[in-house]
C-alpha cells in the first residue's frame, strides 16, 4: 500500500526564513505535536480516552512541500501498550532549503495510562538551528503534573520547578497531545474540542473542528489512498506569549490563513481496519505559499 516519494526538484532559494520555520512548526511541532488534554472536563468534552487493547508499534514517514518543493521530512514512531506509551518524532529540512536553513529536531515522550487517561512521565526535545542547539526536558509526577523543566541553550542551563497555574494546569506535552488527537478522532470519528498544550515555555489551546470527509487518491507524493476525516485547526494563545509572538511561527501562518479564510487542515485515517487513526495529510494555505505534508510510508515495527 505504501510507496516512496521520488526526489523533489531543486528548492526555490527565495523562500523566506520565516516561511521555513513556520512550515517546520506548523507541520510537525504543532501537527504531530498538537491537541492535548488531561483535565476531566475536557476529556468529557472531546471524548478523549487512552484505549489500546494490544501492544502495537508503528512508524510513520512524512514529506513536507512548500510551494511545490520538498522542504522537510519527518518520522513519527508510536509504541503503544495498554498500560504505557512511548512516542518519538524526528524531523529535518531537506534539499536547497536544508542547505540555506539547516534545522533538525528530535522529540520524545514516555508515559502511562491511568483510568483511561494518557499521562506523560518524561518529555524531551532537542533542536539544532544553524548549529545553535536547544534542549528541553520536562519531568512529570505520577498524576501527570509537571514537576520540573530543564532547558539548555547558548551554553546556559535553566531549571524551573515553580510554574504559574495558567501555564501548566490541565496541559500535557505535545506528543501526548498528538496521541490524544489521534485517539479522539478514532473513537468519535469526528473532530471536536479545545485542548491545552504546554511546550515548556508557552501555554496554548488547540481548537479542532470537524470539516467532513474526503476520499484521497494515491499519488507520486502521497502513499495513502482512501477515505479520510478532514479537520481544521486553530491555535489560541493562553499564557507565556509575548506581543511579538503574534507575528512569528505558527501564529504568523495562522494569521495569513485567516485572511484567506482557509484554516490549516489535517486529514486523519486508519491504515488498517482495526488500526489507530493517524495523520495522512496536512495543508496550510498562507500568503507565504502553500504548504502540504504527505504520508509517504508506514511500517509496523
């Protein structure tokens, strides 16, 4: 069912750095790292439950194109067990864009399930942007409460143990959030809810809305063929944001999509009848250009 994508044409060197960083955040640090919740009220609202009947390990590969040119690839690994879970994401820029804007990142989360809720135990993220490395580690208690966040950047290490309630209350890390998003769509067969995320610095809500279903065709870019659930996404800043953040990263992209009345859209589908719901496509149409992420391969491990 799955096939590799042929190499893309040379990248357009005029694509701005803002677009590249926005693509990176929009496609994965947000899409594969979006939409979480650990609060009972929000679980009730979005029907979010951790439901894994048998151990399963799945690897997913994605390619991201900006303006028709390959900009980024990523691999998401999910190791799911009825009582625990591990998730990992690796991503990096490619081609001419990779030469002009070298960026790579790895994200990893380990957690457990309690009373039907996925609760993170440890989350780490490591990114390199033009040889500048940033590392963040977040440690959680048994009930999923954030206990400590350690950040290393510019040869400086910061450890934070006291968090304002508006930053961390009811929020989980981005990979646990991605897992909840996939399980929510699989359980309800629709997109709905508003979910809190804390990335170690900022707290935001992801609002997900149902936008119907599409039948997607396999192509030289995409390995998926079949019916998929279409969902729109919106990020709502809650705490930890500065005024300048409104015009950077995902929020900059979101502003441009709102101007065009074309919200960021992500498609979910099951690759097998009894398999988990996973992202198979994402599309962002901003004034910077069209950005599309395709599922290019999947493998049980």
